[in-house]
C-alpha cells in the first residue's frame, strides 16, 4: 500500500486556470454530469408514465446495473493500460448517440419499456468504462493537495449539475411542446459539446508497465490488490453497503411523490435539486475545513444519510420532503467525496483505474437491486421501503465503524 502523496497548495480557481488539461476534463465532465442529472428525471418519469409502477423504474435500471457489474472490473483494467482520452471519447460518443436514439423513439411514439431497459444496458456498459477512466485520469494528472482539490471540484460540480439538470429536465418535460422526447434531444446535444471538448485534450499514452501482461492478469491483479489492502478493502466494502442502501431511495421517489404525497412525478426535479443543493454546501464546507482524510467524518456522513432516510419515510408534506432531501444530499455527497479521496490517497497509483472500478461496481449492483426494491415498494408501500433502506444504511455504518478501529488507528 502506498502512502498519500505530500500535499501542495492548490486553490480551486488556481487549479482550473493553471492546469489546461484538468480544465478541459473538468468542463467535459461537468457538461456530461448535467446531462446525467437530466436523465435521472427523464428516465424515471418516462418509465413510470409508460407503466405507472415503481417496479418499472427499477426494471429500466436493471440493464444498466448488469452491465456496470459485469464490465466494471474490465473498465478499470482498460483504463490502466489504454489511452484514457481514447476511452472517454469512445464512451461519451456512444452515450450521446444512445440519447439521440431514445429521443427519436419518444418523439415518434414508438418507445417501449423494453427498449428503454435495453438502452440502459448499453449505457451501463459505457458507464463501466467511463467512470473509472475519468477518475483515474484525475489521479494521473494531479497529486497531493491538487488531487484533493480536483476531486472536491468534481464533486462540487456534480452536485451543482444535479440541481440544474433535474430542474431543467422537469421544466422541459412539463412543456407539452418538448416533453421527454425534447429532453432526451437536449441531452444528446450536450454530449456533442462534451465530445468536442474532450477532443481538445492532449493524447494520453497508456501507463508504462515493467512487463507485458494480459487483460485477464490485470483484472486478477487488481482484485488481488484490493483484497490484500485492508484500508482499501474496507473503504470499498463500506461504500458498497451505503450505496446499496442509502442511495437507492431515488428508485421509489416517483411513486413516493404520487402515491404518498399526492404530487406529480414531474416534481422529481425539485427533490433532486434540493438534494444537490445540500451536496454543494457540504462539499464547500469539507474543502474549507480540510477534513478530506478523516475517515470518522466519512462515517458520520453515512450515519446522517441513514437518519435522513428514516425522517423522509415520515415526511407528511412536499415542503418538508424538500428540506429532508437537502439533508440526504448533504450527507450522501459528504460520504461519497470523503470515500473517494481516501481511496485515491491510499491506493497505489498503478491500480487507480481498477480500484475505482471495483468501487464503482456498487453503483451497478444498486441498479440491479432497483428492480426488487421497486417490487417491495409496490407491495409494502413507499414509506415502509424508505424506512427499511434508512435502517439498513445505519447498520452498515455501525459495522464499518467497528471494523475501522483496527484498520484506521487514530
């Protein structure tokens, strides 16, 4: 296990202005996240409108999850051996093309729930390569304090676009002249811009290796490294547990709005926007206080997420739901940011892509579990399911805190 690299001063503005390659990657990532924020609403609303069931929202996410789990380790291995710029150009082009196809089917009235699920299978395959590649590229570009600042900036803009994206999607969907078809068209256009910006970056050669290895041996080596590194292993396991429990609430939010609060699912953008606003505040606070390496603070955010979900299960009104959504966003963002920073600080740079890919697999598993979670919500109700997710999240955090005492001494 490598030690964290010595920090050096770097302000967010100074990093963006002074590092041209990071600036281009940051801009491309921000715009891509904006489209993903729009998709979080457009996909859920489209799936729910087609069927009127929570399970359909989860079913659509199933294909994406299967791809992410199956191809996640491969994506990490590829990012550690192939040009990261080339991989991102390929994946971002494919994602934009898929958005355009969905838009065409919606506009022509030929979209089906089965095609939407198939599309997410393809999107999941692209995500499995894109996400670890992008994160590993930041690790290659930056080190020390710059690395912390770079990850914080990405998390900040991720939350900011989660405000703008869902609100924009909700506004577009609400217009009869645009609807979900026009929203997907807008997302495809955004990805045209993303590809153009990425094309302006300098070529990135593959990471130098002492000897030629196969993809299979790289995969095995990455998994062996993660399992043999106690701190890295615990961080990934806790991240997976919190993601699978605490982040899955989004699957049942369309049904929660309509069935529990009597509000239209199109207001989902306001919920996600409030959550993202809470995430922005938390990211700025962590960056200002310099608590990026504190594992115990990370666990504190995880516990706060569990408590927030329990409160959400009891929310009697839309206004109070917005307030609690902000708390959920603040706690989930703080947990994810600190977990990512701790992983990058403690992992060997040779394994950055594979480490982030293994952690990212939790997102894929979460998408797979979305379908059974949706079924549970259809049968037991959204409030009961929300409370179950909150309790599970708290349980994972308690177990993680106990296991961390020997692996992360004070």
